[in-house]
C-alpha cells in the first residue's frame, strides 16, 4: 500500500488542502440534498422527473439552434428531428409529472449501479489515502440501491426514486467527507523538532 506523505512544501500542502476542501464541500452538499430527498420522497421523485424533462427541453432548443445555423440540408433535417424528439420527451416529463415514473425508475436504477461501479474504481485510485475504504463503501451502497430499485418495481416507483436517491446522496456525501477528513491528516506537515 502506498501512503501519501506531505513533504512539507507549500505546493504539496496547497494541493492537498484544495483537494480536501473540495471533497468536504461536495460531501456536505450531497448530505444536505440526501436528507431533503429522504424527508420528501414523492416530492423528490416529481422534482427529479421534472428536472430531467427541462433538461430535454433545453437540449431540444440546442438542436433547433443548431438546425438554423448549419449549412447542409441533411444536417438541418437531422437537428430538427432530434429537436422535436427531445422537445416531446421533455414536455412529457416536465408537464405530466405522474406519467413515466416507472421508466424513469428503471433508468435511475441503472444510473445508481453505474455510479457505484465508478465510485468503487475511484476508491482504488485513492488507495494511497487512509479513507479510501469509505469511497468503496459508498460505491457498494450505490450498487445496492440500484438493485433495490429493480427489486421493488413497479409498485414502489412513486416513492422509490426520492427515497433511494436520498439514501444514495447521503452515502456518497458521507464517503466524500470521510476521504476529506483522512486527507486532512495527510495535508498537515508533521511537527519538526527544533
């Protein structure tokens, strides 16, 4: 196991401190969002679905913008078709909040499993820091959450997205905070004897 040692240079201290602060801030934000999502699972489900809808609508605007600024008719036609598809999906997701929740729940389960795998890989990249196991734990929780979403379909789709998104945010935030705290121990130079 490789252990990162602060060599005491200002560059190394600054690098470690900036990384630690970023991880801490992300961890706190994720934990706050997680608590809110767990407290209000149905509202979180609807808000998440509506947000995805608006992102599709913004994507549709981008395609229409591209269609009017391209110089080939085939590209213009493709951009218009994609703009219409994105616009219809976005409108459906944003303005009909109770429809399509099961489909979105399946997509969210897939996203959690992928996120868990990425966090597990990230944990092994951070193996030189003492708190890397917390990131691995967070990845395992994300994979477990994804599996739970699949297991409860379709009956729990109205609350599962919000509740499990909240649990996932809490575990990710906790993982980031633990890595940040471990980096804090490494970022402080050891006391030198006078």
